[in-house]
């Protein structure tokens, strides 16, 4: 099943079911007004949504219309919470090797995870509005999962039953803030403006065997200004999503609609490229002694997509970086 | 004006106006269904809420009833986001002095702030359910503000106009996780389970001159198991809330309903006690070479309140620490 959220006056948007080929959609508001509401009573809503999805794919859904990703918000425009892991250790290892950042204790046994803002998630074609190119504007291509209510202390062995939807994410990052915020120990804050999402959230069965071991075994194809940047595969996650969920729920319950991210998809070896500029810059430092790829400029465009059986799964993230109005004009 | 949220089937609860003396309340759902909705259209809702508040205080509100804080949720049971500062530098200085934690760069010029979870805020008398006493269970008495929509890049000089409500917070903390999470640089996660809130959020005029310079100039009286623990005053914040808002909005807009916290209220000198156990332990280490106060045990009770003109402003936080069911039973 594929679900999306159309922008509407209300911030939570309008729930639609999207056809498998992403061409058609139909409002599902008779089942639940928005995706968050559906996740909060998933057991009741899921069969009705699945029936509507079957009708839509069969060309029999009443009121169906062409799906326009340009009208889509993030699946959860405001999510209850956003817990972003850094589960591909290859990424952290490269950063440490290149920039001499201090090794992170226990990183091979305890997942790294930061709490991100979830009040203002961007849609797949929304401009990324930022104040300054000097902040080191970067993208991070990620996969993620959306869970229903997870009880406190949920063990990893039981965690995958809570995964209701899979998503594709651009975790926009401002690299100029990262080192200081890490050193201060309070974690990323100014370094992490709003994240962006591909339009379509899918149930795990939509990618068949590519969903296994709590990992999304798909290539994430990343293109910067029309040029290939990388296509790392989600299979190499050092911690599966079940482990990320258990980590997040170790000391508190998680509300339905909580999104957990994989961190930048990153593969060892030199064939796959990268899903963020910082990592390519790290590789350049390691290989050539200096980085030559610059961070993003206003006007730059980032595209990301993942395919299964040669079909886009989540749609496409396709965003432009845009300068914010100067502060004096928005006060 | 004083507002609170009664628990209801819907997680956002029901908006009520509470009388100045906290004795009476009246539903405000004809104005806005819940506090988040009111904050999202504050300009429209505020006059109607103020009129209802005047009626309630005059004993003329139709449908008024006795206000029972035991039925109250947090003012925003799920807030769009929770940005918690550490704006009393005395607290950080004591921790560094006692435990030799590395000095935080620029801490006197750049506010410390972490992103907390905001999906599951606890009400004033809710049990704090936690998995283990070994995690170093602690409270942190804080003041906070709730803002309306804040534009990206809002300067500190314009930030106070966005403060709509003041709140009182217990930022529950698990000290066993803090040092590792700070060292890893990704910030607090398992160290910060759900925060708790006093029942009543108040407009700044409710504390008269005690709201000035972006600070809440009130004592926060903290009592552990019926014994005085501290009564530090909010005046000594090294950064005012206007500076915390500007810091949070430097690289992204903040949605209406965003809560910003002061961090543990902490005063220099030895007369005022502390608003968290970790700080008292730090003082014990500094003064006596070892800490003697232990962290909380299951069954312990924490109370916090703040008074203006001898009247409770926000009501009272009055919570018990309770052991969670073992994980195997909740999977």
C-alpha cells in the first residue's frame, strides 16, 4: 500500500492512497482525515485503506485523480517525533579518518541517534529555504520507518511489528554548525533544519524481499544538479531499524507516527558514491589530501529516488536550495 | 489569562480556561478544541479566551466547574517541538568543577540547547514511569515559554513578541546516560525521557513585573519526598528567552506551539539549593569531596511550584517515580 499527504489548510494535510505506479490517487479522508490519525488507529484503518488501494490499482476507485507530487507534503508534515540514527558506520569512520574527529565510544555496539525537530517536515518538491551559503549546506539521503505506538522497553526482537510504513528522507544539514554542536555535547540543533520527505510512504510488503532484517535493501540514487552523486544501498546498515527502535524506546514509549531514520546511506568501497557532500569531501581528503567538492549554493538542485523492480518506490525528492529573506524583513 | 488541557480520548486533550486562583475552570472548546489549535490562530482566539477568563474570574462563566489538576494533561500533551536550553551557566559551571567534564566552547556567548522529544508530555500528577533505578533518575525544575509561529532568522530583539504563554516544567533526566551521550556528540536521547508540566500555562501579564528581560523572576520551589530541596530564582538566566528563541530560529522557522525551556533553574551561592539532584551532588563533591545525595528511587515524590504575590502561578507538579512493567510483559 502506498500513502501520501496532500497539502491543505490544516497542517496535517489530507490523506490519499496512491497507486502502485504512482500515477493515480484517491482521497482516503472517509477512513482517516490524515496519515497521523490513520497511524493512531492503524488496526482499524489499515484494512479499509488496503481495500481502497486495491480498487485504485484496478482502476475502480471512485473519485480517483492523477497524482501530482508537486501538491504533496511530507507524509507526516508534523510528526510526533523524529529520531535519526547514524546506522551506517562507514560514514562515521570516513569522517573520523578524514577530519580527525574523536572516535565515538561504543559506536559499534550502541546506535548513534539524535533527536531532530519534527514540527515542519518538507514535501518532496518544497524549496529548502536557508539563511546562508556559509553554513555548509548539505543533503543526507536516508531511509526511514514510521511506527505505531511502541511501548517503553520494547526489545529489538519485537520491534519490527511496529514498523507500519517506510519512507525516503533528505536530512538537510548545515555542516558549519556540526563540529561545535557535537563538541558541546548537546547534539545537533542549528545544524539540522527541517528534513524533507519523498511524497509516498509505503507498507513494507511493497518492496517484497528488499525489506528484510530490518533494512531496506534498495539503492538510493542521488543526483546533484543533474550529475550522479551516489547510489549506496540500504543493506549495509550496521544496525537494523529494529535495533534503532529498541534504542529509542529504551527509556520512553514512542507515540504512533514517530519516524526513525537510518542516517546517511553509506557503503564501503569506491563504486557507490555518497549520499551527502560531507562524505564525498571526506573521501577526497583521504585520497587526495584536500576536498574539492563544495557544499551547496542557492539555486542548486538535489534529486533522490529509490527503485524496486525498476519502479520508483517513494516517488522522488527533487528540491532546490533557496535563500531566506533577510531576517530584518521577516521579524 | 490561565489555560489548561484536560485529558480526553484525543491526545491533544480539551482546552479549558482556569481562574486566576486555580480553583475554577470552564471549557473553551467553542473557541478552540485544544491549546495547540488556539496557538495556531492566537490572534483570533486570544480575545475570546480573555473574555471567558474575565467571566470565570467574576463567577459569571456558564458551565464553570471546580478545577482538578489530577485530570489535567500537560498544556500541550504533544507539542510540535521541545527545545530545551541550559541557560543558567551556574549549573554547567558546577558540573564542570565537580566532575571535571570538559569545558563547553563558547558557552558564555552561544546558548546551549538540545532538541527533546515532544510527543508524550506528562501532566502535573502523572506517574513518571521508568525502567530502572540504576539509570540515575533525576528531576530538573525549569521555566519555559510557548511561542506562536516564529520566522526563520527572527532576531532576539523581536523574539519576545512571539511568547504567548509561560509554563513550568520537570525535565526528567537519567544521569547514567548523559556523559556517554554528550561524549558521542549526538546529544541527549535515552537520558531524556518524557518531560512533565504543571497544569496551567499563563500569559506573561499574569506575573506582572516578574516577567521582564525575557526572564521569569520567580522562585521555583522544589521539594523531594516532602523535604525542601531548593528555591532558585529564574532571574539569573544568563540567556533570556528572547535569546533562546533567536538561537532556535537561526536556521529554521518554529511552528506555533514550540516550547522552549530555560534548563535547570540554578543560582550561585549556597542559600538557594538546587532544582535537580545532579547539581546538589556536584556541590557536595566540591564542598566535601564526595556526593551523599542519591538519585531517585521508585516511590519517591517530587513537587515543584512557583508563586507570585503568594499565589501559585502554574499549579503544582506533584509526581511519583514508578517502575515500568518489565519489557517482556509489554512487547
